[in-house]
């Protein structure tokens, strides 16, 4: 199913400062399960020998994410819509995979568990159910939904970086920094004892972004008015907003003249810088410092369980060695971080599913606008997540491992599709080539290796 392509002018790119936003949203949502729970837990039980994998994953994701941005910059269309131009089934598979990835409320449940540590009591299940409903109301009444999400994630990133600066000064020793640097270099390619391929695939899916999380960069840069996305109205609340996202399946192209290509090169250069600084660099610092922190305080202990209780132990250590104020700061920042991520994840699946459904099945409907579809998907996810928790599936780390393993498999799938999309569906002067094409092929091999290794490991157990 190919859609009509309309020729429009490529807008003049704004300053780099005004382009900042999508990378912050991506890192704000991604800076949660992996950085606060999964990577520190792996470091606590296996040491610093996996830092190389975290940093490699971030490098691979930079290549993938920029190819997602390339297509939307050039066409104003999301990559999921681009895949669906060939076959609607790709969009269906990605939407179902995203629903499966994010229906498990591991981020929200983990945040609620930390709130019980912070306030010395409470039922994490009911805190999560009520919290999800509050998040749903906030998204429902946001005039421009992207702006609300961007503000929340920006505040979260600022708080997290403040906490990291504090622990660098008060907790992490010089010897731990040296051991981290040494392990990253000398243990490259090695996997510590006690770390399974399932845990590795989960950690890869939780390093930075992963799965459908990456794909929604298309929607965020479009709402930020990147490139040809400036021609597509933004997603707004059907209750408080006044404009509505376009309901056609059309995509755009710009004339390949000297003026447009000059603008394109500037757009592309600034988009790369924005993502490299706000996403990759912040993820790099966060995973690195939180892993060093876990190594400093928890490595070698025999009382760590595979649930967020190890964070309470870590908080108690902060209280004993530095002061109660650091324990409270740690638990508060971690709880805010996980809940901000939960909000962003609801936004992700809402955007991807509503964009696909509107453009492929409901483009002529006056009732089912993209905004209404978005809220329907968001509240459906909230309802399903609440049912899962109330039914007794309340183990946060287990839920996170399910979600992040699914993320890695989905990333493998669309990395393959991106090769075709950005080589065959874009004009020659702006399509993927050279080292970026090679990097995308390496990304396919990277995710494919760990996914196959996990499957083989599980079959051996059976």
C-alpha cells in the first residue's frame, strides 16, 4: 500500500538550541529501568565487566535512531507509516509488539515500590493503579501532549543529573573510577559469571531506549517541527486542544535543488548533534555513574534479591556513610524517574498505535481522530496494566525483564526494515549510505546475536 507524496518546501532549520527536545524526551523515558535498576543490579552481582556492552549498545542505538529521524525529517511521515506503505502487517506487528512491551507496568510498579521505601509503608499495587490513572488524566487534558511530556522528562533529567553530581562528590571513590575504566577496556567482549543471555538481552533493551521507544522519535521530531514534519499538525488533546493531527496517509518531499539541499544538510547536522548530546551522552554518563555507584556500595554482597529491594539496601548504605539526606534524595529521584518513564511509555504506545490506525484504517472517520485514538490506546494500556497488577503479577524486576527482552527483539526487526526504507524509499542524495549503512548492518548483527543466543539458551534448558 503506497500513499501519495506531496511536494512542499523544506523549512529553514531553527537554531540548535531551539531543536533541543526529542533527545531529552527519549533519554528521559529511557533513563529509568536500565539506568536505575537493571544495569546497577547486573553490576552488583557481576561487577563492572559489562560496561563495555552498555556503551556499545548506546553507539549502536545512535545509528538506529538517526535513521529513524532521517526518514521523518525527509518526508514528515513516521517510520511505522513508512513500513506500512509496503505491507500493513508491519504496522500491526509493531503495534502489537509495543503493546506487549509496555503493558507490563514494571516501571510504574518499581516507582511505587520506591515510594513505599521513602514513606515507610503503603501497597505498591494500589499506588501504581492510582498513579497510572493520574498520568492518564494528565495526558488527557494536555493541550499539546508533546509539550507536557517534554517538560516532565526535562525536569526528570535535570534532577537525575543533579543526583549523579552529588554521588560523584560524596560516594564514588577514585579506585572505583579506575576499576571501571580498566574493566571497560580489558574485559571488552567478555560476559561475567552468573549473567544469563536473557539478562543480557534485557539489559541491552534497557540501555538508553529500546523497542518501540526508538520508533516514536519519528512522532516526537514531527511534533517538534523538524524538517518536513513542520507540514503535519501536532497531536493535541481532543478535550482542550484546538488543532488536530492530520488524518491522511500522505507523505511529503522537497525539491532537490541547491537551496533545499543546503537546508537539508543543516537540518541533518543539527539533528545529529542534538541527539548525540542530549541522548547518547546523558545515557552514557547515567549508566556509567549508576553502575559505578552500585559497584561501590553493593558488589560482593550475598543478600541481594532479584527485585528493587536492593535499592533500599543501597539507600541504607547512603544513610550510614553520608547521611539520611542522601538516602531520601536517592529514593525520591529514583521514584520520580521511574514514574516519569511510565508516563512517557504510555505516550509512546499511544502515538505509534493511533498514527498507524488512523492512517491505515480510519482516515475517513470524523469520529475517530488521531487524538481520540491516542487517548483510547493510553487508557486501554492503563486498564490492562492495572488488571495485570491486581491479578497478582507484581514482581517489578520480572516485569521489566519481560518488557526489555521484547524491546530488543522488536529493535532487531525494525533495524532490518530501516535498511530498505532509507535506501529504496528516499531520493538518492539523502538516503543512507557509507558508514551509517555499515553501522545499521552491524546493529542488525548485534541484536540478532543476543536474541539468537537467548533462544538457544532457553531451548537448552527445555
